[in-house]
């Protein structure tokens, strides 16, 4: 998969609300009801990442999860990043207890 142009990235960002480009990477921060919910949700992301063989950077800060995607061997954003972001968007976020 080849690295996307700025125009391709802009068009693709329109398909995934809340995601943005920062420093050549796709990123978004999600809010979850609590810490345990955040950790369990990240495990579901890990399962997706393993299936796709494409691994995001994941940062858990209490009930916030920041996901950063880039294709390291291509030196930037590719279609693989957008595909994984779209799959992450489909994961239900737990509701508050």
C-alpha cells in the first residue's frame, strides 16, 4: 500500500468523524465511562489490529483512549490506517454503568 497524498487524506478524513491528521499520523481521542471500560475497549482494538496485522499506538489516560495510526514502513498515512480507523469507529463504546 502506498503513502497517501494530502488531498487523499483530506477526502478520507471526511469518512471518519473526529479523526485528524497530526504530524503525519491519524489520531483521535475517545472518552469512555471509566478506566476498566477503557482497558477492555483497547483489548478489542488490539484484536482488530492483530487480525489486520496493523498496530496502532494506544494511550490510556484514566477513561480517555488516544489512538494514533501510521504506516511506519511507508513513512506516513496509507489506506491501511483509514481501514483500521473505520473498523475502530464501528466498535461500540460501553455506556456508563
